[in-house]
C-alpha cells in the first residue's frame, strides 16, 4: 500500500514566556546534538568503535541529565532531546550511504555542529511527547504551553509529529506531518506526458506546451542585493544589523512563497490532466555549479519534481524519472536516430530523415517514450511503496526556508 507523508505548515504566535521556553528547548536540543557529535568525532580520532545510537542516547541524555553540568536538560521534554539525536543519526546514515553510493544525488558532507546563530532553529515533538491540538485551537506543547496557531487550513487527520521552527526572520511555525493513503484517486485518463525541464523555458511538454520560467528571484534580486549590501555595512552585533538581517530574510521568504505557490498550481494541473508523468532525471546540483546556476536556482526544478512525485502518489497517478544519460535532445523522435551533439543555442533542427524538430518538444516526446518503455518493462503494477515527505523532516538542513504559505497538501477542484 502506498503511504504518503504530507507536511502542513502553520504560523504560530508564542507569547513572551513561551518564546523563552522555546529558546531553552532549542538550546537543549542543540546541546544534545553537539555533545553526541563531539563524542562520535572523539571516538573516531581515538580509533575506537563507532558509538551505537543506543549507547549515545545513554551518554548524552540519560547520564548527562544526572550531571550538574547538564542538569538543565531536565527542563525540556525528553522527546525533543531524543529527536535531536535522531537527526544526528539520520545525518550520519545519509552521509555513510552517500560515501558508499547507496544514496543518490549530491555527495553529502559529515554532520556539522549546530550553532545558536544558525538561521533556523527547530525542535520536533512526536506522538510520544503527547503534543495536542486543544479544543480552543491552540497547540499544546509539553513544557512550553498552549501556543496560538493561525489555522490557514484544516489538518486532514491526526498528525504523527510536529516540528516547531523559528526562522531567520524571527517567525515561528508549526510543521505537522500527516500520513495518508491515496484515497483521493482521480478519475483515470488516457493522457500521458513527458516533460523537459529546460533553461529557456521552465518546462516543455510532449504535447507542445511551453511553460515560461518564472524569474521571481532575478526580478527581486536587485532589491535583495541592496538589502544585503545594507546588511554588510552594519556593525557586527548591533541592533541595526539585526534589523537589516531580518529584512533580508523576509525578502528571501517572500520569493520562496511566490515560487512555491506557482509550482503548486502547475504541478496540480499536470497531475490532474495526465495518468502518467515522465521527467528527465536531471543532475540539478551539477548544473548548479556552472554559470547557469542563477537560472537553475530560480527555476527550482528539484522542488517542482518532488511536488509532481508526491501528488502522483497521492492521486493514484504514475510518476517516473528517466535516466539523465538518455540522449533525449539529439535523438529524433520520428526515426529514433541519434544525431550529433547540439550546442545550447540550437533551438530547432532537421533530422536526415526529413523531420523538423523544436529542440525541447522533441526532447519531451523522447522522455515520454523512454518513460513508457521503462515502465512497461518493470510491469505496470510496480509502484514505489513510500513517497518521501514533500519537505524534508527538520534537522539536517538548517537553511530550508520556511513560509506561511508552504502548505504541502493540495485539493484538486
Ligand atoms: Zn529522424
């Protein structure tokens, strides 16, 4: 059975006492995380065995609480501490898998120490922590209190965890994880589509549709740049600097919000209109290092394909990535001949067979054909059993932007 994890974000408004309690909890979680990381690094330096997750928990939580130095760990929910440790263990596991090639994508670096000055502070409560949504609409957090929430939409079912986040702009968010099955299956359709994620257009579809790349980031880049220059001129540690930093963070958050809204609309429409969606498995990180970086990051393909993936799972559609070494651009979609490599400025071309091609539409048609062939070879009933949450669980990615509008659940009219 397909289980989909969805994340629902809401702005929360803790009062002064709750903000103090939260900052204490952020501090305790950080201390446990850093203590644990230090022990593992020391063990490695001393050439002794990797400390197991269980032993580590005893050392930095159970035993540490009994010491005078770390007695203050008793002031926060134990679950918060365990979850900080779980973040570290996940970071280590991902790092190891990345080294041995078990994990795809960009090579990951070893876990790093967390800092009080990180842009994003977060703690996570699981069901064990007995957090609750109160009758009065507040969010009850153990040892923090009942925090007011702006419920911009209703939660579809009981959440399995909640992460409380403070972002660089000083805003607080509650991010709930909700598990659901794809019971909202849409009426099936015969349409299938291939998508080429391009540089001149954000996306080009095999049916000939071209979607223009949003240039939100670049349009606001000048403003952002000015704000950043303001920031750099302020004296370190001054009040003015803090204010300028908040302005920069807010500008970033606004861009991220707008881009996410746009991507939600587009991905929802694609999933609604097609039974199967195939995209090229681009090495986005690889491209990101070239001079095309700005445009790639503007476009945000990675978050867009993640949306397609979880929406497909949620609504009973097929989503598949096509091998990125597949010559989708220079293969003729009519005669299947592989032609010579083309430079980026070639937008249309003639195949020796006589066909005339739009570079991107031809690529999208090839992606669709390759996706269909792959899928048929694997058998029509093969489907992934677990789709990752649309946004990463908090912890290992300290600079993920948070926003008031980043609700990952969708409703299809
Ligand atoms: Zn041809």
